[in-house]
């Protein structure tokens, strides 16, 4: 159970990138008050939590109805996570370019509407509940094989990462000033390497269970 929790925590921490995303929040909302930024943070994390938990609970059964095996899911999920890991290692944060374009479009929108929109897109999705988080949710949930204790550990790990994300969001400006650009890049690359290793392991597991090589 502890192994499931630690694996899930490391995976989602790497995929979501709470530190990197919090710095991005500070960068995209320099003129907002602390209260306005707090409202965006709470809404974004809440929506992302709902999305990810839906994938944990219902993603596997839906794929099962489509005839997708666990081995195929683990292999495909590992490939997707590996691509995301490469983007992190090469400093191409998924969704960052889209997020920056939102900043420019906000100037032409009503302020309240723009704040609501940025909470949903790009922060709730794809920066928090993006393809990597969704894929991880389905793959890790399938790996519990219906064991409620392991599923509980998985959900606990996801909630822990999202809680850390919310806390860093609430302290976004301070985090941005504290760690600086260099430290942020180091953190992203380190977790990118970790995610790449987890992705390759998922591919190996999927290929082994599919018995392709014997």
C-alpha cells in the first residue's frame, strides 16, 4: 500500500509539476490581488481534482467496455508519460505556450470573466488535469486490480499532490520570488527524469503482461 502511495505521489507530482505551475500562475497574474489569485487557485485545483478522480474511478471501466486490455493501457500510458517526461527534461513544459497566449487574450476580455476562464483553462486543464495526469490516473487505478486498499492509497496520493499544488498556488508570488528561474528549471528536469523512469517501467510491465516476447 505504501509503495502504491509513493509511486502515485511521485508520478502525479512529476506530471502536474506544482512548483512550476505555481510559478506560472504568478507570471500570468502579476496585477491581481492576493484574494483574486486565491479564488483562481481554489477553483482551478477543485476542478482538476474532480476531473482526475473521475478518471480514477471510471476511466478503467470505460476502456474495459471498449475492449482495451490492462497491458495495452499500461504500454500506451507509459509512452505518453515518456513523451511528457522528455518535454520536461528539455524544458518544454506542456501547455506553457498555450498559457502564455491566454495572458494576451485576457486584455480584451471582461476582468471577472477572464479570471474565471484562466482558472479553468489553462490551469485546471491542461496544466493540472492534463493528458499525463489523466493517463496516470487510469493506468495506476487499473494497476490496483480492484483492491480497495490500494485504490484508497492512490486517491490519497492524488489528493496529497493536489493539496501541495493548492498550497503553492496560494503562495505563488512568494514561490516565484524565492526559487528563481534556475532552481525551477532544475526541479522540472529532476522530476522529468523520474517520470521517464516510471514511464519506461510502465511500458515494460505492459509488454510483459501482453506476453509479446514469449
